[in-house]
C-alpha cells in the first residue's frame, strides 16, 4: 500500500494537532460484535487484512479487501493517519468518504488515530450493508472545525468583541467559516469550561467579522444576539457548524462500535439512522485528554434515529460538546393530503416504509389516534439503502380517511428506535440536554449526568416539527441516575428541569392531548438545578418513586420553587420522594395544574433542615371562551381583552388574592394558552387575552379559589362587542360582556 501519510510516534504525532498532547493507544476490550457473530463461513485462523499506511482511497480499498477475505477483519497498525477527502464524496455527500454496502467486516483499530483534514466535511458514512464492527479507533480533525481565543476588549455596549485567537487554531477568515451552515459562538472560562449561572436562550451570532492584527479579529454581534455572559478575559469558541457527523451509519443491519473515540466534528460525533440493533459500548465524544480545546463535536454526541429491533448506548463518555449528549429518536411525517379512502400523501421528512409496515397517528395537539392498518403499497420520493424507501404516498390495506386528518403525524412502528438502553454513561458539560428521548420502550439508568443547559433528561413528544416531528414516549423508565447542574451549564434554556416529560406543540394550539404514557421516574438523585427538579406534563399513567431532590431553583425562576411540577397529567403516583432546600428557593414540595387522579404518599419535604408538609399544591384553571378574537393587521396575535388586574373576593368583599397583571410579581396566578406576554407603558402593565382558538386560561391556587366567591377582572376589550363565557375547573360560571371604550371592572360569581 502507498505509505504517503503514515506518521510515526517519533515524527508528527498527536502533539501536532490543535490543543493536543501525546498519549498511549487506547486499550482493547473483548465484546462480541454483530460482525464476528454472523461470519460463520469464515475461518477463525485466517489472517486479517492489514492497513499500515496510505491515502483515504487505500483505506477504503482495504475495507473492501477485508469484506472479501477469509477473516473479514481489517487490522489498522498503530499510528496516526491523515486523510484528505475523496473528491467525489466531498462533492456529492459532503463527507471525506461514503462507503456503501460493506458487509461482514470488523475493523480492529488497535489504538490508531484517523485524522480528517477538511473541517468543511463530515468523516465517514457507512451506507447500507450489514454486520459491521469498529473497535479501538480514534477520530480527529486537523484543522478542527472551530476556533477559540480570548476576548481582549468589548465596545459599543458589548456588541463589538475583539478576539485574540489561541495558537494552533484556524484563522477566522478561512473558508470553513465562510461556507459553514452556521457560524456562532459560546463563552467559556479561562480553563475552557462553559460559563454558567445565566438565564436565557442565547445563540451568539455575528453580523461581521474582520481581521485587525496578527490572529486578532473584531466581531460585531448580529442585531438580535444577546450580550449576556460576555466579559474581557473570558474565552470565546467560534464554531463552523455543518450537518455531517464524524461517523455516520445509515441503514446498516447489525452495527457494533466499541471503544471508539471522537475528538472533533463539524456536526455530530456518532450519527445512526435506519440501522438494526446498533450498539455503542465504551465510546467517547470529547476533546483529547490533556487538550486545551474547549469543545469536542459541534453537535450531538451519540444520536440514534429511526432504528429497528434494539439500540444500546452503554459505558460511553460524552463531554464538552455543542448540543445534546445522547439522543434516541422516533421520527414522524405529517399528512399533507388525504387522496382517497385508503391513501395519504406525506411530507419530505425522512420517514421510510415498505409494504407491511404499521403506522400510528398523533394529532398536532398530542391526541393519540391509534394504529392504522398495514401499508398495502406506497410511492417513494427517492431511494435509500435497505429495503425501505422515503415515502411520498402511503396506501393502507383498509380505509383510513375517517381516522386521520391533514396535519396529523404518522410514525412507522417498525422504525421506532424501540427497546433502547442508555446505561452507565457519563455525560457532562454541554450546550443542550444530556439525554434526549423521543422514542418508546426503553430504559435510561445508572448514568452520571452533570451540566446541561436544557432539561438534563428530556422525554418528549414533538409535533412542532422545527427539525423533525418526534415521539411520543411510551413505556420508558428513568432510574437510578445521578443528575447535577441541570440548566446550570452555558445559558439556562426555558425553565429547565432535571427530568422533564412533556409535549412540544405549536403555541397557538390548545394542549388537549396526553401523548406520553407509562413512564417511570424512580431512584434518581438530583443535586442542583436551575429551576424545578422533575416536571411531568402532557402524559398519563406515571410512577414517580424514591427520588431525592435538593439544590433546586438556583436561578430563581418564577414558578420554579418546587421539587415536582405536574401539568396536564392523569393517573400519577408520587410516592417515597424527598425534596430538600431553603425557604428562599422552594415554595412547596410540588404543584399540580390541570391534572387528575394524582395520588401522593410517603414523601418528605425538608425546608431549612426541618420537615414540612409534603403537599402537591393544586392550581385550578379558569378559562375564558371568547365569542371572537381580532388579529391586528400584519401581526401574529389574536386579541380579545387587555387584562390589567385579577382579584379573588370573599363573600364579605375582602380581597383573597390580587394580581397586578403584567408586572414583575404575578405569583398568585399561572397563565396558560391564549395569554400573551407582559406589556406596559411605564405606569400600567397588562397582558392580552385571546388566542387563535379564542380561549385563554389562567389558574389560581385551589386554596385561594375555595376561600373566594367572586372573580374580578379589570381591563378593556380590543374591539366593541366582545364577550366571553367563563369556565372554572370545568364548571360554567356565566358570561361577561366587555367594553372597548375604557378600562372597567367585571365580576363573575364562582361556581
């Protein structure tokens, strides 16, 4: 073989890569792989094919030779190998190499390192094929797909940053930053760790970047970018993010990846889609040991999407990445047209099928509509490796037109990433979730999860489709995990919880469904969190048992002072849990809103070292059903009534609760769908009630409502003649007719 690019340990080793130092080869372990277990026709005494040097074409050729050999094994000699991208793969696939239909191959890396040289492109994609195993390999990039440096000055109200780049990292005027899908930055301490302790969904993007000196640049923030966290002396990492992963496995039947390390990637680390029985054991996605690098991969660490039979992520380590740590996903495709009794057209989302597959249906509002008959025939919009193709139309064995509607989301139960196990992993210090599950039938257990900006463990049904519609979550157990610094790494995102079960849907739709079912949260230990400990929403049949929560609401979120928050759930058991903290951070053991059949027993609430009642506070919904709403020209709001004050009055006229709506203190009420954000003019504050569905919901503590006989509103209608029916906890309380001429008070008797 051509030895053009072999680098010996005595030559240019790992010390030549950005932020790296030399280290010994990784140790090997002996776990049986799909590839070795399914190679019954091969000789155990056959010698492996050896790769000990050459360009990328030679490495791909060695893989092919191993597939045709008696051993089925490619042994990579220890060392460091630099691979320029194959031209055809870069042009067609945005990868260094695409390797299709590789069957029955085990790659024994023996601690070798493969270095990709073009950070604009992903690494390898293995497409199609079967019985593939990779062991004891390290993957890296040189140059890396990001740069980093120190902020030396800030100007123009922190909107102009002067950045001096660290030695060994790419210059900001290189092509990779001009051609990347996204260029943005994160803020780090001098030791490279993410900043923490800030609230807000922050993405640092730039309107202009210019060179001002030797490795010094001026970065002008984009118009809507926040300046939160910026300070001289802190570090900045600027990413050139692209969608391709370092290692991408697509439609491989039988995949094992053992003791494989990824140190950098323009997109994710490991991406796995449409595979059968993928297993990641002892793998890692993180900067090299002893490195000065701030981050590893620019996106998800280990991602498993739409796989079949089973999926395993075990004994892995994901750290210092710029998105979610471990993801297990079940994708859905929206119905765009009903073309007959048995046929529907779907969108371009990458959901694959073949005749005989069974789909189920979830509405945009999270209502489960059950399973459909098997697919009888289909038309495809393209081809993909394997027996399944991306669907354009689906024709079912029996009529379905009366069982679904345009906008409903179909999920192929065969490709649902079921029977997954995420166990005994370490995930820490990242910009995203540590573990994100949007699939069914699986376990998340015995993991150490430390430092997320989102919910540390998120179980979600997603019908918004900002990326791809996903979920729901059914028959999933989250057990015996240790969670710390939930929402306290980078910038805390949207009231993060340590563990959250919920449904993401379009904000203008009323949340009527409970798509997530049969979830167990047991034996987990939460030691610090930005807001609540465990949030359960939009779900049914939940068991929450034996969890320990402390150090909550570190960022003083409104409505964040609870161990447990329950919203739109039913049939829930909360038993044997312990919540501890201080009175300045905790309001109560827990709270429930819009929920039913919730039982609790054997719980403890320790406040300032003293046992207090472990009560789940109840919030009762009051819904205003307007006869009409008005959409101002060119706007996205649907307005009916501008509410300035809410009051609950007792029978003798005394005030039980009063809320200055839109102010900074709205603790006596919870606002739901159909209620818009705070507004004010300096002397008066308010919120608009309305909504696309003409329904606005507010909730009051049950104790306050029980002590009151009258609800009073103060405000003004958007247009004359607007009325509203008032429904309190499902009971009719009468109607109100609002004036648009001036601010007035309105009263309704509570049922």
